[in-house]
C-alpha cells in the first residue's frame, strides 16, 4: 500500500540531493535521478557500487572538471557522498532520453538511425571529441552506452559524451600511454592484442584508440549492428575477433563469420536494410574505412576525420520525386556542385538520362527558382513532402499541363 511512510522510506539522499529512481547502471555504478535539496534542480547521481571504483571516479571528476561547459560533454556539478553508505557520488547534468545504446534498442531504430538523426549525432559527437582533443583528453571507452541524449524544447536531440572513468589526460610532451582501458567489442586492435592475445606486448597507444571505437559506434548507429561478428560472439571467440579487427582488408568496414569455424566474410558496403538513405550511406563508408584501420599509416587522425565530417555535414539533401515511377529519392550534393552534376546523380538513381530529365518545383520549372545560377546552393529547400518533381521529357506538354492542373505535384 502507498503510504507517506513507505514513500519517505524509499527516498534516499546524498549530501546535497534526494534520490529514488534508478535511471541506469554500469560496471562501476548505479545512476539515479536526483533532486537538489535546496533548489529542486533535477540531476543525475552516479553512485559507486563499492569503494574499489574510487580511483575511476576521481579520474572522472578530474577529466570532467577540465572539460567543463561544452554542449556535447555531460556537465559536471560536483562530488558528494551517499548519506547511508558514505560511497562517493558524482553529480551531473540529467540526460532525460537515456543513452544512444538504449535509443538504438527502440523498435524503429533496430536497423539504425534515419538520416536527419544520424547527422545530429555525427555533428554532436564530433564537436564533443574535438573538445576532448583540445583539452588533451583521450576518453578510451567511446561506445553507444557512453553517449547520452537530451531533447531540446524544440524537440531536437542533443548528444553528449559521458563516462570519463577510463579517460586519460595527456600533455604536449606525452601523447602516448601504455595502460589498457575500454570495452572489448570497441577496442583498437593494438589494445585488443595487449589485453587478450599477447599480454606481454609493450605497445603504446594514443588518441587513435578513440578513433577506432568511434568507428565501431558510428557503424552501430548506422546499422543497429556491431561491425565484427565471430560466429560464437565477440566475447566467446577472442582469436577470431582479433583476426577480424587486426587483419581486416583495407577498405572493408565489417566482417562476419556465418558458420562455426568458417571463413570471415568482409563487407565494403553498408546493408540495404538500414533506415538511412543509400546516398548518405555512400558518403559514410569513407569515414568508417578511415576510422577503423589497424595500420597506423592508414588510420585517420582526428583532424582528417573532422575535416571529412565537416564536408559531409555541409552536403545539401535534395528530395526528388520521380513521377513516372512514383518513387522518391534523397540525394546529397555539395552546394558548389552544378545542376549538370546533380542531373548525373539523378540519372544514376533513376536510369533516366540527364537530357530526358525535366525538373519541376512547386508547380513551376525548377529553373524559375535558380534565377540564372546553376549550382546546388541556390536550389529551393526540399523535403519528402515538398520534393523536386522529375518527369521524363518524353511526356508531351499537354500531359504535363494536365498533371499541373490536377495538382498531382
Ligand atoms: N547524466 C546522466 N543522465 C542520464 N542517464 C545517465 C547519466 N549518466 C549515466 N546514465 C545512465 O547510466 C548508465 C551507466 O553510466 P556510466 O556509463 O557512467 O557507468 P559505468 O559504470 O562507468 O559504465 P560502464 O559499464 O560503461 O563502465 C549509462 O549507460 C546511462 O544509461
Ligand atoms: Mg558507461
């Protein structure tokens, strides 16, 4: 029965907060929704499961203090102690929509995020990692469970990097480190080797361990699946897992062993069943290849990654309805590209040669909106409800007029 005593007895507290509802759990801690005792501000309280994790918590506090005040890093408010157990607790910004991991588990996302949501994630995680880089911090445990999500008042997602318990602060003089940290499915091959295969290896690591884990995370966000899949599972067959990550042919982005003891089948493309359009997937393959290369000569640095992402995020998405087939396509083009290049891309998707393409927008010829210019930058805004309409010029003028008067577009 719900009595005042029952409710009160289930409420626990830290030095400065009340808490009751658990919102997450990890290997080291439980995370609760907290309420500030003085101003009732809602927070997240990361309370250690036991004292053995105190070192990680201290590391996390130091990193979060250094990284403070960035929209794509979870905000740190302070350190407290649980009133009954005296276990240390970290007070931070509450992210109401859970983690990217839980978001990818939702039914509509089991085959990955759709274009618009993925572009937000790519932007946010890249800005967050740039901030880490500027502050000489390597996270060392980038994965969907450590990327949190908030929703703005306008309903837009904001992604934030969290969980800095495994992070490493570097300096200009020492950009390398030797210790192991992370989650095995997302580990850079050199770290995987030292952790599970050749434990005596004296290999050192640098910020590129985050780049590899980011590649695995982005792959998961695009497809809903892990990139490397030994038949018996990554944790049960470490030697195949290591073979997958360390011997992946250049240009491949994933590997799967479909039968016990069978060969690894490599993929250079993203699966068709993804929620993402094929045009955006096409651009992202390059990013995944650059992030997940075991050879330090080929694996991208953060700077290369960031400049490629900037170009991808600048692409203009153009929705085009091919009337003859009643099929809509979404095509991504750099704003500097020309109408001719756009028509070539349209031809690729529709098989309708550029010379036969007639384009309409809002019941007029597209050229009316371009005002003499011929670059993608001046294309009018389109979306699935307001696309550019493509007709084959084999249609007679009469049929076009008839369609326009019927309001078919
Ligand atoms: N600020 C927050 N707001 C909302 N939920 C959070 C917050 N911080 C953590 N969580 C939830 O709690 C989970 C565990 O938190 P966190 O990753 O920090 O713990 P951990 O023990 O370090 O994890 P791991 O198992 O990765 O080592 C997250 O995956 C997330 O679902
Ligand atoms: Mg975590």
